[in-house]
C-alpha cells in the first residue's frame, strides 16, 4: 500500500480476494444448507436460481441421512476434502437396500450457483477496479497546494516576496520606512498606470489564489469520491461475507458506518473554498485518505438453524442486492455534488472581469486617468526615476515568480488521465475540470507575460524621463548600478540577467497519464 490508500492494482487484487472469500464462504454455507435439507427430503433450496438437477425420491430419503457426500457437505464443505461421486454407492442403511443417490450432482450445482452469485456481485458493484490512480491525483493536489501556499501573504520565494511586490505595485504598502510609489511618481502617466494596470494586480492575485484552491479541492474531491466508494465496496463484500454465518441477534457493537460520499459545501461563495468536508471522518485532502477496511476471511461455519441472522439465503441475497443499489445511489449523489461544484466554479469565473483574472493588458487603450488638476487647471507632475525603476523591477520579479508557478501548474496535466469515474470513463465534471485547469494555466501564462511587458514599458518610461532631465538622467545611471542586470537591457527585450532568464511563458508539460 502506498501511503494511506491503495493503488489501482492493489485495489483490484484486494477486490478479487474479497469476492473469492465471499464466493467460498457462500458455497460452504449453501452446501451446508442443501445437505441439511436433503436429509429432510427437501430438494428445493431457498435462494436457488433454478430447480435442482435431482429431486430426491421418497425411497432415497433414508439413505441421505447417512450418505458420506451429504455428510461432507453438512460438516465440512471444503474443496480440498470434496469426495468423488464414487464415494457413495447408494446403500441405505435404514432400508437395507441400494437406492438412487445423486447428491454429488446436487452439490456440484450448488457450487455453480455460488460462483454465479460471485460474478453477479462483481458486475453489480460500481466498476472502479481499473482506475483512477489516486497517487497521480494526490500529486496534482499537492502541486496546487504548493502554488497556493506560495501566493499567500508572507511566503517569500527565492529573492522575491510576491505579496510585498503586489503591495508595492498596488500602492497599498505603507509600512514605516517604505515609500509608496505614488509619492515618487505623479502625473498623467502615473495615474494612467495606476488606474489601469496597477489597479488589477491585487484583484488578479486574490482571484488566482482562490482559483488554485478550488482546483486543488476539486482534484481532492474526485480522488476522495473514488477512494470512499472503493472502501464502501470492500466493506459491503466483507459485511456480506460475515453475514452469511452471523448469528442472530445482531452483535451488540454497532456496525461501522460506511464513508460518506457527499461533497456538499455550505454555500457556493466566491470567497470560500468550494468543496467542504466529506462527512465527519473524511479527509480534507487526498494525502490523509482513509484506510481501507479489512475484510473477514476463512470464517468458521455455524450450525444450520434459526439463530442465524439470515436463516434463509433468499433473504440474504435480497440484503446484498439492496446494499449494491445503495452503493450506486451514494456514488451517483457524490458525482452529482462533484458536478455541481465544478459548474459553480465555472459560473463564478464567468462573473468576474477577465482583467481581474489574468491582469490588465497594457497593449489595450489606457484607462481614463483619475488625476485631479491643480488650481490653475494644470496636472500635478512629479517623477523620481529611481522609484519608476523600482516599479519595473517589481514587475520583473512578479513575472519570474509567476513563471515558476506556471511551471508547477503545468505539471498537474499529468493527472488528466486519472480524472475519471466508473469504468475509467471521464464524467462531464471531469472533462470540465480539465478545461478549468487549462483556463487557470492560461491566466497564469498571460499574467506572466503582462508583468514582463509592464516591466519593459515602465523601464522605458524612466529612460524617457532621463532623456529630458539631467537630474533624472543622473538618478537613472545611479539606479542602474544598484538594481541589477535587467536594468541595463534595452526596452522590449527579454531580461537576460541570471535571475530573469528563468522566466518561461511556455513550460514543458509531462503529458497526461493514462
């Protein structure tokens, strides 16, 4: 077992073992019942799907009370000790004569019924043996969690702190000792930048952070649904296997509750995480997945009498059929909740302005400036190219961070093949979730490119100021010496510094796992 969950192959092997245990226990119980009934002269067995091959005649009843094959069925029933048909010669001790005995044929038929019931159960339960591979979904969930953590306040990455950079660009960093950029750059250009590009940096970060949380929770929800459903399948088979020989009344200890598959959250609000806790004991993430329940094997047979929980197998089979229907009903409800969750995310994204999801595009016409004219009707104007270059540096730094985050998001495409439901077939929600992930990746790609372009444009503006002002030119040259290699590059070119050459707008993907 890998971690706290079974791999697909381990689940398949465990499911096969559980079904075989059920089949062998059922056959032993059914043989016992059939032998008891034959001894009483009855050839119709409760739960049988068809008439028996041999209806014991009256003159054979006395023989069946001492028949060695019937004796084996009632008191043993294990395949290793199964007697051959020739083990019985039909001698009736009570009647002192030879009679017809086809008990071997009857018990062979019981064995066939038991296998058919095993196959009926195997095909009746939800088909989750072929996939998905939960480890891939867990890795994707971990990648989303890593990205979201790095976007949160106070999580520095390398030489940069994204939160501080965004605060500087948005003009919200007013801590002591930190100069808000608006005091060092005022005028039409500054206000146009503030009202356009810089007005979107904080909303974009906030929305993207939430989108990544939603994606991680959705992947976790898909994995948890499959994991819990697999667990419940094994639990049902184990319970059925135990119930075959369980005494009545029921044990004083209450049976273990099956895992809750519901994925309903309190509300679909944009400010909250989409998927809520899946029941009282369910994990928030796949990494804390619940341990699969063990199932009972090699149970000791109990006497065939009325103190069994299910004295008649027809009632037992009805009980199993009901449990199988409940499995499908629970899984259907969970899949619907999962579908509703993805649809809610799509609706929320559709209601948000694109510039607040992927950043303002500086190639578009500038926003109307909010600058207020002075008493003489002129615009206030002030500039310190050092401050302007610091803004450019912050944009380049944000682009570098986003490039790294983009690379982490791209790796989650490896789990695409594992976003599936029954029969390894993607549901509508699975397909929609893949598209959502691609959309979010596109948002990050555009944000990276737009921070890079903004850095170039702001740096170009500083150079233009320096061309018309000797004092600003001196400041420009002084700042270039302290701000790094990126400041020496010509506007419009990709920065070539040791740090900036890591900015990649199209990270390689590992490809979808199938």
